[in-house]
C-alpha cells in the first residue's frame, strides 16, 4: 500500500512529471482553445459596441432621450421646462438646418448642426480650435474643411433667404405678390474650430458645419419651413444608476414635456439606440446574433471537442501504466481520483494561460488596428467581462475533467494482469460498436431535424428561437458525426486510399493501417475534421453575411447620390454638372408629383425613365420590374391600400387618369414609382412636379465623388441639396469588413487548434507503434519506405478529415446564414472557394508534417533497440 497522507496527490504529481511531454501537448491544445474562446468573447464586445455606436451616432453619449410623436414638435417652452427639471444638466434639441455654405466657388448646400453645450451631446469631437461661440463663427468637420480648402481663421460665406412675415401662413397662390419678395442675404463666418466625425453621423451629407445653438434656432425660426424638433438629448448631473431612469425623474421629464397623452416618451439613450440599431438590421441585432452569440457558442463546442479528443488519446496511452500501478497496490478509486485530479490541474493551468494569451492577443489587435485605417474608431484597450474569464476557465477545466472520465473508468475496470497483455485491435462488430451506432444515429437524426426546424423558424421571423434550435441541433448532429466517425471514417479513408495503394508496398500498408485500428484512425482524423468544419462553417457564414449585407445595403441605398434643386429651372444644368463629375457613371431624373392614387387624394408618386433607372440604381432587378402600365409598391404600401400584385389602381392628375397594374418591390426608395410616360398620361401638369437627380458611382471612392459632386453643383446657378447615401453605405460596408477581418483572425486561431490536434494525435500514434515499426524494419522495410508509409497514412487521414469537414462546414454555414440572415431580407449563399482550397492544402501539409517528423525519429531507431522497448 502507498503509505502517505496524500497518496492520490502524490501519485498525480508523479504521473504528471513522468508524462510531462505528453501533458504539454494536451496543455497546448487546451491553451489555444481557451485563448480562442477568450478572443471570441472579447471581439464580440468590440463588434457589438462599434456597430451600436455607428448606427446610433446621432445620440452621442447623452444619458436620456425625450421624444415626441412625429406629428408633433417640441416648443421652446417645453424645452425650457425640461431643462429646469432637477437633475438635468444640459438639454440639446436634435435638429439641424440646411444652407448654402461656400468658400469662393467651392461648397454648396450643406447641413448645419448646433454646437454642443456639453461634449456628451454631440457625435462630433473637437480636434482643433474651439466650438463657435458667436453668430459669426463656425466649426467644420475635417472632410468639409478640406473640400472648402479652409483652415482655422479662414472665412466662409453662408447664404440665407429672409421671408416676409406671414409667408408660411399665407393662403395665396403667389405669396410674393401679397407679402413681397424674399430677400437673400450673405453672411461671413470665421472658422473657429475643426471637428472629427468618428462614427459618420454626417457622412451622408458630406460632413457638417457647426454654429451656436441659438444661431441655428434663429435661422430655423426665420425659415417658413423649419426643421422641427422631435427629440431632445439630455445630459444629467450624475450618471444613471444601473442604466435605468429613476421613476421620479422620468415622471418629471414626461410631465414637463406634456405627458404621454401628448405622444411624449422618456427613455435611456441605450434603449433608444438599441431600437434604432434593430431598425437598421431588420428588427434584429444582427451583429450580436451572428458574430457573437453564434460564434461564441460554436467556439465553445469545438474547443470542447478538441480538448476531449486530445486528452482521451493521452489517457488511453497510459492504460498499461495505470494497470501496473494496480499490480503494486493502488486501489481503483485512488487511480480514478488521480486521473481526474491530473485532468483538473492540467485544465486549470492551461486555461488560465489561455485566458492570458487571449487577452494579450486581443489587446495587440486593438493596438495594431489603427495603423490599418479601418475607418471606424475602436477602443484602445480591451474590456474584460466576467464571461470572457469565467467561460473559458470553466470550459477548459470542465471539459478536460470530463474527457478523463471514460478513460479513467476503463483503466480501473481492467484486471491488472489482463491490462499488461497486448490488446487486440478494436472491432467494429463489438457490442460497443453497435451501441455507438445506435446513439450516433439518434444524435444525427435528432440533430439535423432540430437544425432544419431552426432554419425554418429563422426564415419565418423567429430568429432567436430558430437560432437556439439551429445551434442546439447542429451541435447534436455534429456530436453524432464525431461519435460515429470510428464506424465509417476508416472505411472512407480506405476507399480513397485505393487510389494510391497501387504505388507500392508502403502505400498498401498505410491503407491497411487505416482499417486495422479504426479508433486510432478516427481519433487522428477527427482532430482535423473538427477544426476544418469550424473554419469552413465560419468562412461560409462570413461570406454569405457579406453578400447578404451588400444586398441589404443596395436595398436601403439604391442610388449613390441624389441632388435636389431649389428650382426646376436649374435641374438640367445640375444634371449636366453631376454627369460630368469624375466617378459618376450614369444619371437619371426622378420626378416627384402629387396625384390621387386610388381613392387617396394628395398622394405622392415618383416617375422615371425605366431604361435610365436600371443603369442608375444598385438594384437593377427591382428597377427592371418598372414598365409602362405598372406602378411599383412595397408590400406594406400595397397592404395599406388593400392591393395585391397585378391588381389595377388608378393614378389621377388634374387633366386625366391612367390605370396601372401593381408590381411589388422590396426597395423602399422605389415605392410608388411609375414611368414618366404614365405620369404624362395621368394628366399631371409640369407645374405640379419637380425632379431630383439620381446618380450612380462606378470605380471611385464614394466620399470623394460626393465631395466632387457638391463642388460641381456649387458652380451652377441656384442652390441644390446633395445627399450621398453611397458614403453611408460604404461606411457600413467598412464595418462589415472590419468584422470579417476579426472573423478571419479567429479562423486563423481555429486552424492552429486543428493543426495542434492532428499533430498531437498523429505523433502519439507513431510513438504507440514504435515496436510495430521496428518489426516492419526487421522484415525488410527500408527507412524510406517506413517514412513513406507514415506520410501516406498521415496525408490520407488528414485529407479525409478535411474533405468531410468542408462538406459538413458548408452545410452548417448555409444553415446558420439562412437562420440568422433571413431577418435582413433575402439571403445570399456563398461558397468561399479560395478559403476552402487553402484549408484543404493546409490540412494535407499538416498531415504530412505531423506524420513525417515523428517518423524520422522512428526510422533512426535500430530495429533491435526498438523491439526492446516496453
């Protein structure tokens, strides 16, 4: 008996010292897996925060947002009453103004924003100078200042129109005849400051000019058609406790603004921003669902499988040693506890190291990221959460211990003398093989059924439930595939091995080895199969997400640039100026008119030439649906009018009417669109219409072209308002690119995990067969043939694992894309051919290296010496 007060602990320490090399291999797999999970969770926080900040940039860092229904607007008295509420430090209306801002011949119609009383209430960040404090000062965003070619201390001019009093309330057809002509004035402003727009809040306008809030209010008040205020940003005296508004404060703010009966709502900025983010992503927080929750769940699952596989091989290698300890007096319980304690110690140490490595890698990524000009601000330091520490530690330790349960139980159940005898190769006809087959079939059938159900639910609007079912079902099915691998994978390898078996005796031996010990073959191939499935799944999902995101952005921003003239007489000149701008590929006129649509009077429609429209918009297949005799309606508009596809609807103008057939479009910007010929047939006088110019950008950067268009428009008589949806779309695409870049980084880690797994199992397999290799050498197999046999076996097993992983990864990737991305709209399914080719090549090289390097050591050992090894 082992006379010691802590026999299990001493036995564990001794075993770990004796197996330091093998434990290091297992520890590396655990370390990389937990680092992978840690980086995933930390990256998820960065992704979610960056996406949230970009979509909700206009709310800046306000504590509270007070809103009023769209048909209403806050009055000055209401704003003052809210500012007087105890606890409110600053109130800033969310508003703007548009005016003609120029420096000589450069500039044009531009958006103006109020200077913040509190920096927390502006999405802009002052980078130089000061915010404007008087009526004759202005601050410019960097891109606007560059376009105007001005700096601090330079002057710019702004043109405003002063309308006679009563203009907005006049019922006269010609208010000028009754009240007098409006007066145009030009004011000179000095550039007092320069600001950055880190989250692109004003990207669609090509930047912003900032003037004092009182100045902006005065300009709006003098405009007969002012921008109304429906949102107020509030900075509080102290931060919100727990992220929620105290009930007394919320009640006071609501009462001061007129109460809920007046359509007033009071909410935290976080909640309002989250709602807006959901609007931009089809009602779902897409980035969180796709790139955080799903990826983290799959990462945890795959990491668990890699750890399990590696540790099972390690424990199986020590069965004879454990049996020998039984012979010298160790009890079964003592050995059982020793194995589990060893697993726990290894799991804790490797997991802690993995968490630290993951944190360091994430921090290095954030440190290096600014040098790549990603276009979006990222945090400078990582923000660890309890999930990013506890989950990797729990998974690394827990899974390692669980992986040791079955091998430890098997070792303690075998009689000592029987365990010391060589064991026969496992048989697929054994009872355990039939049991494994039944269990794996149950997992496969149930898993794929749940996966299919999750996809169905996700595609029909139940994204959260569908995602849960799909992840659970996919995990169960994947477990079934891995569990049953020992039953079918060696045979698949043998079938494929028939292609190389005729090349010589070494190749035939390699093929025979895959069948002779199916457990070893399955264990070796599964390590790479798991990693390749992960890489393929995420590559496929990421590529599908990119294509689907592009499609969504094209739907939301179907035209790249839009120009609205202040008067119809300037439209043709403006179109010529836009068309001549470098980077503009095509233009078209989109006429806005007021008609009677069906039974609804004063309805708005837009009209365009179909042939031109197809060349301008980013959704030509949608524009192609517009033909003479038809009208494009979104499904929501058609439902409101109780119309369906193909139903007739009458469009009536002052001098006629035309019957048109309804065609459903998924693009909001094309809603209520008809052809110009049909508009003329409807009898709409040209005096009742005005036209915008839509333009398409090709082969140039959107922000650059937008600035050039604004400069070109500035040279035309009369003012015009320029919008560049392409600039905002490009910024969203850049966010997607950043996210995919993070995914690629995570996939690189996944590849390393797979390589570690296959190297571990193949190396241990070669060590296990030292005597076998020596016997082959003794009967005439040369060193080159021995190395060739092991190389063919390694490449064959790795190739089978990689091919099967690619197939399963494609299925899982498409299923995940269908489940989650359906919330965006139409899902585009991609096959990342380049990535798949690279994965396959790396897998084959990994199999070659993992087998050849240990084989060199086996070949260097003399047959007599190797046969003498226990």
